[in-house]
C-alpha cells in the first residue's frame, strides 16, 4: 500500500512538473500568480516586513521538505523524472511529439524509481 501511494505521488509530481513547464512555455507561471496573490493578501492584513520574511521562510522550508521527500521516495531517478517532466512541458509547444515522448519517459522513469528505490 505504501509503494502504491508513493508511486501515485511520484507520477502526480511528474505530471505537475509537465503542467508547470507547459504553462511556462506559453508565458504564464501559475506559481508566480499564486504567490503574488498571497503576497498582496498578507500585505493588506499585516504590512509588517517581518511577516513577509516569515512567510518566505515558511515557503523555503516547505520547498526543502518537498524536495527531500521526493528524493526519499524516488531517489536520484525520481528527481530526474521530475526535471524531465518539466522539460517535456517546456518542449511541448515547440515539438509536441517530442514533448509527449519525454513525458512518457519521465513517467516510466518515475515509476521505476519508486518501484526500485527503498521507501524510508
């Protein structure tokens, strides 16, 4: 059961990386839009610069935790699969066939990474 959940998470992360790459290729970064909206919301409620620093610190900690968890789940091959998914999304607008092929390879790599890597 634990491996099935880990495999699903790895595939979801690869697909999410593909979507992010696709959005970036067309000139829109969804993460930037969400972060800008959150920044305006936080500045409206609490304009203190210390609060902005605290939010940035929390986001940095969450990023480190997510990368560490992805590495613990899939190892170096899992990280490679995520990066390949992002690059597949970026290349889809230039050559769709190559982008979809890279996405398929990224999903296979993520599947193999989770299946073969010991989950801690």
